[in-house]
C-alpha cells in the first residue's frame, strides 16, 4: 500500500443548503480519511462547493442577490455543517476562489492551444438541474429522471472539447481497472455506455451564462461549469493549471460520489486529465441514493433531512454512526426518523454507551476506580462465555484478533457499514460477558477473579475505541479519557501496536463521566 492517500468528495452546488445526501457522502469520506490517518498514511481529504453556472445564477436572481453574495452564504452553510459534524477535511475549496479561476483559465488555454478545444456550434437538450446535455435515451417520458423536468433545447456557438479522441484509451483504462470503478455493477454500466454511445465531442462553453469563468482567448464565453468544477480536484492541491505538472498528492486514491454524477466522472473528467497529460484517479467509488420514507427528498414534500436536524437529535457521533449504518456502502438507502431512532437506542444508547457505563461503574464501585493489578496476559486468555468455560472457548485475545482482522478486511473493501457492524458485534460480546458471569456478584464473591474479568473488559473497551474512532471520533476520545488515557498519546501510537493486548496499565485511575449517548 502506498503511503499517500488522497480522497475527494464532489464539490456541492450552492443552489441549496446541505441535506442528508451530501452529508452521507461527506461523512463516509471522512471515515475513510480518518481510517487511513489512523494507519499512519499521509492523507489529504478535500471537499468544497461548486459555485458557477446557470442553475446558481438563476437561484441568486430569484433571491434578488448577487450570485457571489448568494454563493458566499450557502458555501458558508456547507462549511459550518461539516465543522459541526467533525469532518476532518484538509481543505475546503470554492470554485470562486481567484487561484482556482486562474488555474482553470490556464488549463483550458492549453487544451485550446493543443487543439483539444475548438469552436463549433452545438445543439442539444440541456437539463439545468444536472448542468448537463442529455441524449434522448437518458430521458424518461421526455423528462430528466433525476429532476423531473423537460430539458431545454439549446443551440448556440460553443467551444467544443474533442472528447471523442479519448474513447479507446479510456475504455481500456476502465476495463482493465487502471481507473477502477466500484461497485462493479457501476463499472459495467459505464463500459456499456462507452460501447453503446461512445464518447462524443461536447460543448465546453456557454455564451449566455455570464456567471462563470471567462475563456481567456474569447471572453464572450464562460467555461462549461463541469470543466471548471472537475479541476477543483487538482487546484485544491495547489495546482496552478500547468499541463503535465502533477501535484504531489495526485492521483487521487479514491473519489467518492453517488450515481447521479458517475457518468460525467467516468467520461469528461478522465478525458480532461488525459488532455492535460495527467494520471487518471485510481478509483471512483459510487454510493447509492438516499430516500426518506421511501420517497425522494423534496422541499414540497417537506421531508428534507438536514445535517443540523441529525446533529440536534443524535449528537455529532450519533448522526455520523447512524448515517453510515443507513445503507450498505455502494447501494441505495432509505431512512426514516423512526428507524434512525430505533438504531440510535439499540446500537449507541443501549449498546456502546451502556457497555462503557456498566464497566466503568463496576470499576468505580468495586475497585476504587482503578485499573486492577492483575496478570494481564492471563486476563487475555480468559474464556468469554460461561457455558464454554469447561470446554475451552473463545478468549479475549482471540476475540480482539478476530474483530480487528475482519474490521480491517471490511474497511479495505470499503464495506463501511459492515466494519461498523463489527464494532457493534464486539459491543454485544462484551456486554454479554458481564451478564453471563454476573460480574456485579462475582466481584463481591471472588475479588481476584472478578478483577481479572474487569481488566479484560476495560482493555477491550480501549481497543474498541480505536476501531470506532474513524466513525465516532469524539466518543472514542471520551472513552480513552474515561480510562485515564490521553487521546493524543493514545493516537500517536502505531495502530497495530495499539491493538496489542495490555495497553491499559494497572493502577490507572478511571472515571465514568457523562453518558456517551443519552437515551432518546
Ligand atoms: N456540483 C456537482 C459535483 C461536481 S464534482 C466535480 C454536483 N453537486 S451536488 O450538490 O448535486 O452533489 C451531488 C452529490 O451529492 C451526489 O453525487 C452525492 O454524493 C450527494 N448526494 C446528493 N443527494 C443525494 C442523495 N439523495 N443520496 C445520496 N447522496 C446524494 O453534482
């Protein structure tokens, strides 16, 4: 595994405020970014806002505002939402930044100079919601299936990008996984698009749209909003628009998005990279779409779920964990407040929160709040379930190794929700151990034996916090603090070493603290 890990989210349109869909993409990307940081990789995680184009110009007009003023407001709302959810991006980029605009102009100029952009006339069906031209086969009953509106016919002089020249090279790259597209169904969908329709030259400028980056060689045109937007993935790294000059973190290890913008990411974007003499991203990962109560979110239905509402109800980490658990990563999800609430209580309040509180209470009440003096290795070898005691069953060491192994395998395969489930399963095992051995009684009857059990549980919770950290960082750190550990010091360790049994030293003072996830 290379030590560099560059991960991107799409940059979101500022036509509207963030909702659960954007939040899901961003939280999932954050989990991956944090996971790779936890494995001591050099991570760069980017997100931002896409601020030009007809759609945004129109929104600003409707609101009676200057488009830049409008964009400033909505972009700030995105930044605020991500800060509120502990998103750990290294940089938030806005396409209205001067540096980005200059780099886009420089890059397009070079594509023009080399003959990859030429003047033509374009006639096509344009969906402003998608900011994309559509072919007849994309439409359902004459309407864009994503936006439910009939696209408008646009016929104007336009600079065209000679995308057709990259068909064969890209088809092969995708087929051979040089540019990996996952899940594999999505890859096949893209390949069949290449086979069926192929790459055609596309309109790369608009004369009528004033809210955009002017083309340097002909300022009566602005750059097509997607050509501007895609380059954010490079300019966010400080790229100044020079063809053939690769920013240090490029290529991206993984670009996360949903299926609505897969096609453009698998055609226009890589074709632009080839034209600019840069490497293709290594992987596009496409997650599913969220419905709310089985329906598409819309203002008119009043079912839009916002990140602020999620945070208010479930707290930062509650919101993060519930989002990840709401869909199998790569496939569609359906959320409802009822289901979210049930899962909050089951996994967080009665799950992780209750377990940590039980173990710490036992320690406070029976062991003077101290990690007991025990033979640590012996504790690790202690059998987990009473009924297995005589036959010899799984012990804490085995459980810890097994959970770590399947957690890592699932994270590597990007099965984020499954990796989260491992943490919940571990929680269940530990909780069951307390009940199976009736530890509240055992510790009174046989203090030495009880203390060994309690050590094993405290140490397992320390480890659980490691696995949980990418998902629920604030809670993981609270757990370490309760265990008398310094989160900074804990995190400064190498992941594999940290997960060796016995990180928790006897004699350390613990304290229970506030409930981690108060019941709803
Ligand atoms: N601005 C473009 C992207 C440019 S990237 C160079 C754009 N913006 S967007 O605001 O419409 O964001 C689309 C993305 O937001 C989706 O690909 C997905 O990541 C996320 N989601 C928006 N709605 C969603 C759902 N209902 N469900 C899941 N995610 C969705 O397209």
